[in-house]
């Protein structure tokens, strides 16, 4: 891979999220931008950490209860702790995981931090943009068997595309390529309080990439044609909770392809 310009003085979305999650792969500019958002929307740190707890519960459900052994995690972000492959392979060591991201920094960190598992052929990283589902599917087919169910994941990333129609077409194209029994795991931030909207505006003003917050109904529309797993589309802490279910401007669900 070519040398990556880290640009430590420019806030970077993946590093800001890493900071909110308690990670160490971030710079002062990222922390300053993250703190700026937190000043107007303190719950952003809770959202970041609850999103990882949702991922853990959802992947564990897919591996332990739904019998999924293949995962396609699109827009994975910087590795932190209890990543998709770790959760899935703890339940079923034979699970195969394809991570997808088009951020050179993310790919650099991922290959550095998780290179030892990538070499076993069960965990790989693909350099692709989610606007190019055909490329994602072609690369994923090198590792995953699309004749068998796949767990497709879009975890808090679809707000980088402002057009909901485009978002729906991306999700549909990927899910159309999977067989019956596959599952979609998806969550995103919602515009449900003025504070979270102000936080998104502050992030954009600080130099971060603008992120589109949508209504829960808009997020729910992305599951059309699929069977929602109980409890359906809910705030992240309410999906099969493992602790207190605080209010959160983020909704997600797991759904099965019939």
C-alpha cells in the first residue's frame, strides 16, 4: 500500500470516532473536534460506546443463534476492541469475515493491528467504497460463499451519503446478492433531538466530514422486504439490552432475508 499522509492537524472522522470510543489512534486535532461536538451533544460518547455494544450483541446473536458463519462488515472504521471477527470467531472459530473500507488510514491501521488474523484466510480487508457494491461483492466472493447465508453490516456509516434513495439502492444491491437466511445489521444516528443536530453541525464546522442524520422511519425503510428480528427497530441500548437502556439518538435493527 502507498504511504498514507496522516494529516495530524486535520480532524479525521475515523480517528474522532476512535477517540469517542476510548481508543488511542487519534491526534489532538481529532480530540479537539470530538470535544467540540461533545460540548453541545455530550451523549455522542455514549453513542459511540453503545454502538460497539450493539455490534457485539448483534454479531453474537448471528453467530450463536442464527447460525451465521460469514460476515460482510461494510464501512468498518478503525479497529478498537471486540471487533466483528473477534466476536464471531469466539462463538464459531470457523467464521469468515470481510471488512470493507475505502479510507487509507483505516486500512493501514487494520492491516497493522490485525494482520496476524488476516493471514489465516478467514479475516480480510477490502479497499472499496460502499458506493461501489459490485466491487465489494466481487472482492467478498474471494472469501465468502454467497450460496450460504451472510451477515451484512452497515454500522453507523450510511449518513455520509446524503441521498436516502442512493443509500437504499446500496443496501438493496448487497442484500440482493445474498441467499435466504442472510441477515442485515444496520444502525445509524437519528435527528430525534435538537442537541444531536447541533452536534452534527458543530462537527461539520470543525472540519469533520458532514454526516446526515435521518429519522427512525427513514432508517426503518432500509429493511424493506426483510423480517425484523425481535425487538425490531429500536434505540441501540434497547436491542436485546445487556445493561441500562439510556435514551440515545441512534436506532438499529437486525433483520433476516426470507
